[in-house]
C-alpha cells in the first residue's frame, strides 16, 4: 500500500502531507526533514527511487519527481510496483495541471485542500482507486459543483514559484547548461531567494 | 485573489503564506505562526463567525499544523464542521478531522454518528465524503456501527460509491480482520461487478487476502487469468487506457495476485503461461507504464512454477532493462535479475558487465540494489571480490542504518564462504575498523574464538603463524585513531593472548601498546578492562618462562589509576595484576597457563577441599550446619548475610531487594527442600556419597556411581533452572565464585591435601563427560555452519574433556583422606542446589562475581571492606571466620594463590565474553562442550558496565 504522499518544496517546506498511516505532528516534521535531506543529496539524472528502510521501516521505498520548485514524493511498501508509482506521480501532476492550468508551486500552497480532494479521488486508504486524470477531474468537479476555472493567483514577488511544474524542469536544465557560471549562480541565487514562500 | 473561485483563500491567508515565505529564520516563521494560531483560537471560539469564514479558518489551522505547530485546540471545531449541511463545509470538516486525528483519538466518537448518518444520505457525494472519512477514522471499536451501511453501499447504483465502499471495507479488514471476516465473500462477488473500476478496486483487498491464504483462492486463478486476458486484449473501454496501455494498474495488480497463487503450484501456473506470453509479446517497452507491466510479468514468472520458455522471455526483457539508459529501468533490471538468478543462476553470467556498470554508477539507489544482487549471488568463488567491493562501499557511506546492514552482510558472507582464514581475519579487521560499533558483538567473539582455536585441523604451525600475523596486523592498526570499542576489545584480547607468543615483539613493547590503548580510552571501561587483563596475561607468560619484565612507568601509573577507579571491575583487575606480579614462577604458571584460553577450567563444586577443615571444626565442638530449611528467620543473621551476599553477587544492583531475610528464605527453602532429602544432617553415614546424591537427585539414594542417563537428566534440570526462574539465575553466581576458589585450590594446591575428591565424584564427572559428548555433535554442526570446520570444535571439546579428566584425577589422588564429615553439608547447602548443576559446566569465571563482592564490601561497611583481591573470600570469612585459617594452614599459599587464581581465571575467561547478552546462550552451550571458555553471566556485566 501507499504509506504517504508528500509535496515538499525544494527549500524543505512541506506543501502537502498525507499519511495513510496516521503520524503525529512531530513525527511528520521529522519525516519531512529526513526525506528532504535524502532528496536534496541526490544528484541530477539518477533514478527516481530511493529505498527508505531507515525512515519508514523495512521494505519501504519512495519514488519522487523533482518538478520546478517542488518534490512530489510517494512512499509505498513492496506490494506496489515502483514504475507504476512513478506513473501515479505523473497522473497526480497531470491532474493538477488540468485543475490549475500550468500548475505551479503557488497553486499548491494556496489550494492544498483541493490537492487533498484530488488525492482522495486517486488513492483511498493507501490503495490506488483511479488513475485516469480525466475521471479524477470529473469527480472533483462534481464535488465542487462547478467547472474548474483556470485562474492564477496574482503576485508580484514570486517568479520561481510561478514556474509551471510540467515545463519548468526543462527550462531550468537549459539555464544550467547554457549560461556562464556566474550568471547561473546569480540565477539560482535569485530564484532560490524568490521561491521562498 | 484570482484562484479563490470556490477554492481559494482570503487575503489574510495569502498574507500569512507570504509572510512565512519571507521569514528570514525559523524563529521568525514560528513567531508568525504562533501569532496566527492565537488569532485562529480567538476567531474559532467566536460564535458569530459566518460558516464560510469558519471553513477558511479551519484550513488555515490545517496549514499551521502541517508546518509542525500544535493545533489541537481547533480539533473540536473540525469535528463540529462535519455536522454542517453544506457539502463543501462538511468535506472541509472531514478533511480537517482526518488530518488532525487518527482512529484512536477521543473525538472520533463524535464523528462516528455523523458518518453513520451521511452514509445513508441520498446525495452520493455526501456518501463518498463519508466513506473517505470512514476509511480513515473508523477504528476497530467503531466498525460495527458503520459496517451495515457500508455493506449496503456495495450495491449502490453509482460506481464511484461502490468503489469506495469496497475500499472502506478493505480498510476495515486491515484494521480488524475478525470484525469483517464474515463479509470477505463480498470481495469475491464484487470481482464480477459491471464496472471495471470497481472490479479493479476489489483486487486490492483480494491481493491481501490471497497473500494471507493462497489456497483458499486457488479456484479464482482461472477467473483472474481471464480478466487479465480481457484487459490485455483491450476489451475494456478506452477510458481505462493510460498512455495507450489498457488499464495498467489493474494488470499489475492481477499479475501480483497470480504470482502469489501460482507460487509452487504447477497446475495453477499452467493456466498463466499463455496470457503471460501474450503480455510479453505485446509489451510496450517504450513507455514507463509498459515497462512496469513487463517488470511485473518477470516478477510473476520468477514466483510461479518455472517454465523455460517464460524464463527466456523474462531474461530477455531483463537484459533490455539492464541495457537501457534510464536509471529507473536499470534499477528494475537489477531487481529482476535478482529474482531470476534464484531460479537459474546462469542468467547473471551474460550481464556481468552491466552489473559492474551499475556498481560504478553515481546513483546510490542503483548501487545498493546492485549490492543486494551481489549478496544474493555470492559463492565461494567470487566472495573475495564481492566482499572487497562491499567493504569499499561501506567505508564510503555515512548512513548508519545501511552501513550496519552492509557490515552484517559482509560478516555473514565471510563466515559462510571465506576462502582462507587469513582472508577472513583481514576482512573482519576491515569491517571492525570501519563499522565496529555497528556490528553485532557476537561477531567479535566469533573472531576471538577463531583466532584462539586456530583453523588448521592439526597444524599448530599454521595456527601460530596466523596468530602472529593477526598480532602484527593489530599492532599496525593500533596506530589508527578512533577505533571502535569492540575492535579494540578484540585487539587487546589477541595481543594479551598471543602478543608475545612468537617472540617477535618484546613484552614491554606490547605492554606499552596496551597501556596506550587504556590511556587513550579513559571512558571506555570495557576496553580498559580488556587492556589490563591483556597486560596481566603478558606478565604472567613472561614470569612463567622466567623472564623478568621491567615495569614500565606508564603501566605503573595505569595500575595506580585503575586501583582507584570508580569501576569495581577495573579495580579488581588492577589489584589482580599487582597480586600476580608478586607470585613466583610456579604459581603464575598454574594460575595463568600459556595459551590456555581454550582449555576448560575445572571446578570443585562441592567445596570438598574444606571437608577436613569442617570436620576439624566439628571435632572441636562447633555446631553442625543447619540447612536453611531448618532455620527460622532469626537463627543466624550471619548466614543470611552470606546468602544475601551470594544473591547479590549475581546481580549487584539488586542488593536492596535481597537484603531482607524474608524474600531469600522461601527461595532457598524451596530449593533446599527439593534437593535435600534428609533433614537430619549430622549423622550421615556416607557423606562423600551423599554429596553425589545431591547431584543426581533423590532417585539414587545409595550413592553408587550414577549412570549416564541420570547424569543427563540432572544436567537438563540444571540448565533449565539456570535459564528459567529469576531466583535460580540470581543464585548461580555465588556457586561459581566459591567454586572458582575451589578450582584455584585444586589447581595450585593439588599437593596440599585439602581438596577432597571421592570416587563417587569422579564418576559423576564421568557421566558429565558422556553428556558433553552428546552435546558436541550439535556443537560441531554449529561450528561447521559458522566456520566450515566441524572437527575443530570436536577437537577442542576433547582437549577440554581431557583436561577435565586430568584435573579430577589429580584431585582423586589427593583425596585419600576423603573424610566423611557431616560438616561438609554445612558448606554445601549454602549454595543452592541448582548451582551445583551449573558447576558441572567447566567454565565458571569469577570475574563477574568477584566484582559485586567488592561492591558489597563497601556496602557492608569498613569492617569487611577488604581490598578487592581478597573480596571473594570475604563473605565466607565473615560467616565462618575459621575458614580463613584453613586457607592459610592447609593450603599454604591459599590466600596468596587462590585469589590470583581467581583473577587468572578471569583473565583467561572473562576477556572473551565480556558483556555479551546475545552471546549468552551460545556461550553456555560452548562451555558445556568446552569449546571456548568464555566469561559468564553477561547480565551482571551489563549491570556493571551499563
């Protein structure tokens, strides 16, 4: 079963926490911290799986996706298929993208209750119940009783957090690869400073 | 704000998020949230807040809690909101409750009623919300309250509701299988649901059920295969496609279920081959989800009854994974390879290079997975390479959890496949050097035992060469800073035992090194104890061969320091060293024989050397001994005190508990009444035989030589009691302390005439020997499984028995004056009989017992607070002061030699098994066979050393 779904910003702030086995608040922070440390140490271009025996107990793994300024993390035990979980992350992100149109970190922060609704339609009690993002969006619309509007929050400060998750990683990679070192550093400095929410 | 429409938050929330984002430090962030929480507390308690606003406040509260702050004051408001009529508010309430509390929380009871009501709602959205909440919040006790409704919902017209009802039921089953066991058949029924989504959801509970009892679901194999076939053939509506794959999650779940059902079942597996082949053929290795299905197929094939065609297909797909550029696929490939080599080890051959590549990969996950694979495919031919790699990796990582795991794997592999002993020692050195504190202490003891026992069957030369190379390597390693404690213990022990044996290193050099070790670890009492004992041994060996060893100043200061140590154990060791240095060559040689760590230590457990003294005392008009069962509480405080001391010596920290006479009397009484048939002790006609009765039990009152089977029976008794009730355990050590005195006497004063050994006793030893033979077969197997040389243990056991025989026969020689003294019983019953059984085991070391005695001395007051060295005799002395005189009269050097002997035994034995709780059992059996003398009673050391 799936043990937990987390969305953590690249600065280590929890954006969404859902544990399918209840954890008390202190434990949650601990887990977020250890997962964040684990993920931030991983280099680019490696596999999306990490074994988490030391954090969640024997046999547990996590799959993560680093998109723009957030990590999407699914923790699960060995009754799930790693590659399938990776696709489930994809389903989740795609669904969010349908709900928010070019979903970005700010959407996640301000609408975490909506993320919970989406997740509840995908996963119930740690088991996957729906994997079609169309179907999920439809049920969410039913629940809300209205068609989802694609509105964006307006804010003057935060460029990094406005990066659409789906495309941003390519964008960042391109910047990293093509720009001279000083500019890249400056860019990273600015984006890290701005993406603080 | 833009995204507010139906979802979004107010400006206040935006401001909150923004200010948190702009916070410069964690403290500032905390201040902001604390302020927010105060505000929320005020507003939530305000009855005039509009409901819509309440929802927002609640979400802000959830947000604050997600950031790690206590929001418990608002939980009740969340519960209240679940009662709301409006669906968005109700949902928010359920969401908040589910995030705040779990099913064990007190507030849940307030939600159960709401859930019950909502499950009956006409609005299916409300029902869905309630089902989601139920799967989260309904605990074992509340299940009956909602179960009927949930079962009814399985037939709900809306498939979304049916799906959630199935999952809720599954959740209930996970929480409490017994409360829904009668409904399990519903899962089977729902497998035939019209809606593929509901059917897919049903697979989750069925998978759990199949895992628990595959046989009960064998009849479904055909159905599962059919479903899988239909799904794979795209019979489902296209809305179930995901990235052009038909319902991949359903396929994966089905494959998992089939893997369990087909495991070891040829017939069931037969149904699966066709569909598995189809899936392989159609497999889409371009998309991620396609690979997920292929991987699941490989898992399934590796679990079910093997089919060569299927295995070929699986191997082919695996090699595709391994050759892929994607790290994810490589990872899956390594995992799949690990599964396949269980069936056919040859598959790994062609992927050697790919595996090596993965080993070099910067990706840690992939590396670990590869090490796991290597671990599975280790053979005696490749062990060296694999373990070298593993150690290299182990050194490079910092993650303690994984370091410990890989260290234990190295040890396991090395023990299993070591090509040579030299290699084994070197490997162990590396493991201990880099992860010593993370590996099981048992491993350290195995290593010491291995070095001590040697490896070559009868080849002493190879053994000594090995030892000297171990000594060399340890002397070299000692230069390294920061060695783990357990490794230092091994080093000290080996240096003490074999440091000077090859003559390459002068004693003073080794002693200097050991002093350095003790000095460099002022807080590690265990290491210091090992170091001091090692020094003691080196001195003893030097004295024994007649060399004079200069006292190094650092050694002198070390001994001075330790003599005043807070640790009584260290104190005792220090005093022992000093005492030993004052002895002559012959005495030292007998208390501390060279290379005798594998020899047994024979114990005169009946204190027979005191017999003549006791008789003398009786003739002089002393009162005969009255067993405890005969005594009332007030008769002799002194005796009780002895009893107390004995008890305490086993567990020093329990001194207070045993100080009162009352608790100790009943235990002693019960034991005594079982084992002492006669209450009238004085006129015993054949006391020397009586003692034998004592050992073998009442069934043989004549006291003739006991048969082996009696001995065996007896032995089991003793063992059982030793590991059984607390009272026996606590009383087991006193016997060993007294017995060690005996042994000391026996060893050093075999010509003194004091030790008495009767024919009967000799025969009892005989029976024990037979016993030992029985155990040794088992022991051999153990040794074989650990080190691959069964004969060794046997050899040592024989040697041990030989030693036993010799020592007992010497005693027999001196036992000419086996005087029949009733007084002997005076001494014997003081030691609870179960201990007598234990004494049969050849290795009581006095190290643990001596220590508490000295502690006890302090407690008893200055009168008996004699130096630690003589502490062992102090208790008996305080009881019967005349005992001391016989020590000095009869045995000449008694107090001089007996006590160092105690120390010598300790030196020889305690070093190996210091405080090893986990090695306890093993040591006990080992001792029985006489394979290794190890320190006993680890509990005690645990108390002392923490």
